[in-house]
C-alpha cells in the first residue's frame, strides 16, 4: 500500500479519535447541569446526550465547510498539515481533560490548524476572513451566553415564577430541564461534530488533489458515530467542574442556562460559525448564577475556566507549528 494512502488512513483514524475525545471531553456541556440538579442520573444524561449528539451531527454541514475551506485554502492542504493540527488538538484536549478544565475542543482544532498552516506555508496562506469569523464566535458566544440567561430568568420570574410556589417551580422545571438538556446535546452535535467532518474533508482534498465543495456522506456518518461513542463514555472530571464547582444550581437554573446556550449554538451552526460549546455553556452557568447574587458564583473557579479559554489559542497555535515542524523533520 502506498505511503500517501497509509498517511490518509492514519489521519482519518486520528480525526475520528479526536472526535471521540471531543465527545467525552464536551459531554459536560450538555449534561452537567442536569446531573448537578439531579434531574437525570449521570448514566441517563450521558445516554441521552450520546444519541442526540449523533442526531445533531447529521443535520447540516455549514460549519464543516468553514473548517475545510475557509481557514487554509484546500489547494494548500497536505497530509502533514492536517496530521499536525489533529495531534496538537488531541494533546491539548487530553491535557485539559486531565486537569478537569472545560476548554474548547473547537478552538483547539482550528488554531492548531492555523499554527500548522503557518509552519507549512507562512501567514500568507491563512484566510483572514475565516479566522476572523472564528474569533467573532469565540468572543460573542460567551458574551451572549452570559447575558441571555439573565434576560431569560428575568422574563420567567416576571411571567411565571412569581406566581408559583417553590415546590411547583422545582417539579415543573425538572421536566423542562430534561427537554433543555436534550436541546443542548443536539446543538452540541450540530456544531462540534461538523468540525471533524471539515478536517477529514480537508485531508481528502490533500490526498486526491481536488477541492471539495461538499462533505462526503461517509464522513458525516463516521464523525457523527465517533462523537456519539465518545459522549457515551462521559467526562466526569469536567462534569464536576461545570455542574458543581461554579454555582449551586436548581432545575430552573439548569433549564435557563441550557436553553440559552443551545439557542446561541444552534444559531451559530446555521450561519456556519464554529463556536465553542464549552465557552457558551460555561458563560451561561455563570450568567444564571449572577441572578442569584454576584457572590453566589465561585469566581475563583470561573477564573480558572477563563484562563483555559485564553491559553487555548496561543498554546495551540504554537503546538500546531511545533508538531508540523517535527513531522516535516522526520519526513
């Protein structure tokens, strides 16, 4: 078997491993609040998230097209470049999972791709508009994620909560939070799995020497399945950080946070903007926490989460560059 084909097989395998890791790394985004409020057991929440991650992954390719053609042009695609980006992103994902930090798998992959692209052909081959689109998603999704729950909680308090007894609020929102957790899992699959679809399509472009304006059907199903399997494993370290260490949550809080985050992520997916599910959900939890009082949020833990957000971009840029250089050296 020719070396290039072996390289493609290795890269597709590595991409699916990344998608699998993304599944268990980001499971917390969809289920942490449901587990924390005891609306669902961890096993129930993970099973539901696994199924709906797959469903979401099968519903579009707008984000995949951004990854496959709007960061580095497909004519500059090489297997070494794609491999370096994936290795860099996997290293960062495993490190932050080990530390229990909810960092962004999405931005780890994208900025590893940028770093590897710079190492391959210099800054001139990077498409500024695609990177800017990603950066806008990076900046705006946490801001909206923080503000939206505050607004939604205010509306619920005015329209519904002030007329209900506390026991009735808890009982009704336990049911509603199951629906919001399902929506969150669906939106996570719709945005995050597409990023791996895009990177596999980019690798196919490198191997066949042709440009793709669509994502092959087998790539869609493979990436959706890998993420679903990863989600089924779960990521308990990050679930504990997201669900228990930032703010004390009630079912109504979980419903508000999940609904707000899912709406933002789903809207971004429709526009082809790769956003961070982790950033958005973390911000939503902080936002809903402030409605209880500023002191109710454990800002020290929140600060560590923000640090992980900040360090992801420069770390993965440098890591992608280093891994590409090492691959190129051994070649």
